[in-house]
């Protein structure tokens, strides 16, 4: 897990430590994590610049005032530069220019915390008990403002697997609506689909090579496997993706979008 800079306020209660910053706004807790992923590409979001703000607390609270769903800000305690944004990627050029430190948020009220593995960064909460079937686990994540974890890269697979302490877990990918059409739970986009030329397993290899338990996965064994999990693979002696029965109960994690991974 990544360290964070913390700051607390209710009416105003302040506690600033060196490694983390947490903001309590009404009944919500938000943690801002320093320089979580400085290599990430940028987008066109417009930041808001404020100067002569020497306090990280003030910069963070001004960000929440400017953007109720504040996810990031850049601050330099020496120069007083404070740049606030609704999303962090617009602040990466300033970070690369050495103008200040970039703080990226993760809503920690319900057990979420920022995790990192290589270039992958994600705001994740883990749930070992009670185990839930795919639908109930997914619904719980939605209630918390997130979704079942999205695994598109090897580094993201390692990140969530380590957060889950090397236990099997559900992934936010399934073909429950239409057989052979696998859809991501975070944005509803199609990950891959079978067609007249290629099976689902062949398309999965094309789109997500190296992440699957076996070249024949997903195989919809016994016409009864529509939900994707991560499990230990005897083929690879490591954790990999596999399709499984949706009604089975499993440990799971929830991921919250930070618009940075």
C-alpha cells in the first residue's frame, strides 16, 4: 500500500503527518497520496491555480471547495503554489516540471486504500468474509461507489493479487448478458467477443495475452461459466484469470476510480 499525507477536519481538526493526508468532509474520509503515479499520460482537464498557499491543509481544503469531487492537487510548500483539479492527469506536466508534489485521492472511509505495483496504481478495498457470489459482490462494490477490480495488465493483476493476500477473487468482467461477449464492469465497454472466426479464448489471447490460466480460457465449461475470477494457476504456478460459475461464493475486492490508472 502507498503512504499518504493526512489532514483531518470536521469543524476544523488538523493533524498533518509526513507521509499521508486525509480529509474528512462531513461524514466522508478522503486520503491524498503523494506522487502516486508520475509517469501517467496527461489529458485535457483544466486545473485551477492558486498562489501563496504554504499549507498543504489549506490547498487540500480549497480543492474540496472548488471541486466537491476533488481527486487531486499539486502543492509546493516552499513557493506556495497550489493547483487544484477535478482529475489528476492534467497536473502531471507541472509535476514533471518540478513545480510541486502531486496528491491523488482515494476515498478511505469504507476500507479503500491506494496500492501500487510497478506503474499500476489503484484505490482498492478487500473483502475476505463473507464470501459472495459474483452478482452480490459486484452490487456491494457499486454501493461503495466502486466496481469489481479491472485487470487489463500484468502489473494490475499483481497489484490486486497482493492486496488480496494471494487469495482467489472476482474480477469486473463477465459475459452474463450475451454469451461470448465479455464486458467490463467499470464502464460497460466490451473487452473482447467471440465471432465466426475466433473463439472467446482466442480473442482473449489477442486482447489480454499472458493473463489467462490456460490458452483455452475462458472456455465456459459445461455452459456454466460466465464470470471471471483470479485464481492460482497450476499451469503458470502463479495467479491468472479464469472463467467460473457466477453463483459460486468467493473473496473479492472493490476498486474505486481515481482517473489515474
